[in-house]
């Protein structure tokens, strides 16, 4: 799912009977990539598809689009940007073959993620465990849930206080990488942590 974030600022500038003006500024994704939004008014639709693209609307009409400078947006809207909610995040933690032991790199990633979670007040955590297609469907289902439960215990032990934690196991049903039955695929042995 593409996560969009547009900054809508009411300028509170009344232009006669034209009504209030609003400015829409499309912010980039956390990784800097672009997304898009469509601003609808009585006179039509205006698409914004580049980071920092903007349009002002007034009286049911959209003005010309413009691309703003990142520094200008940061300076002009700093108080608003500082109060935006944290964006949803996702982390993938890999596991060793046939077990609920994190790989060494994923153990480090979990420690880093926990530090970030402390800055994400009252988030909702969804932990989805996965397994590669080595054993039976029942074994893979159980193993995927055990992996997700391990991450849940780590969050609780770290005193992360979420609004909720939801745990699910997918077994080998939704692999990230195509895999033949019985052939190990380390990238399909993971728990996805989603925070919103």
C-alpha cells in the first residue's frame, strides 16, 4: 500500500467573496521517493505527483501548480511538520532455519527498531510471522506464529507500551521470494513488524 502524506495549510487569507485559500503540498515518502495525490475542487482535479509539488485553491478553483523548495517548505511550515503523526513503519526480521532464533543481523535490527519504537508513542503493532516451505503446512504455521510471539515477547521485555499488539502466522502461504517445496529460502523466514 502506497503511503501518502500531503500537507494542507489553511492560509486564512480571505479574498473578498472567493473564500479561504488552502495550499496543498505533497511531501516525499520517508525514503525520499515520490507518491501522488489528486486535489479535487468544484472546477476539476489537480494531480500532484512530485515531492514538494503544491497548489493553492480558493473559491472552488485550483490555481497553477508549482514545485516548492524543500528548505522553504521546512522553514515555512516547521511548526506543522514537527507535529505531524509518525508515519507507518515496517521492519522485516529474518530467522534461522527451522527455529524461532533471529539471525545475528536481525537481532541488531530489532535492537535499533526498539529504540525507534520508543519515539513512536502508543502505536499499534502488527506482527506477522512467515516460514519457508520446508516442512508440513502445520509445522510451518506453528513456526510462523512462534516467530511472531518471540518478537512480541521482545517488545514487552523492552517495555514498549503500544496501544495494541496483534500476532498472526502465515506459515509458508505468502512467500516474499518464489520457492520450490523443500528448498530452503532464508528470505521467506521472517516476521514483519508493522506499526501504525
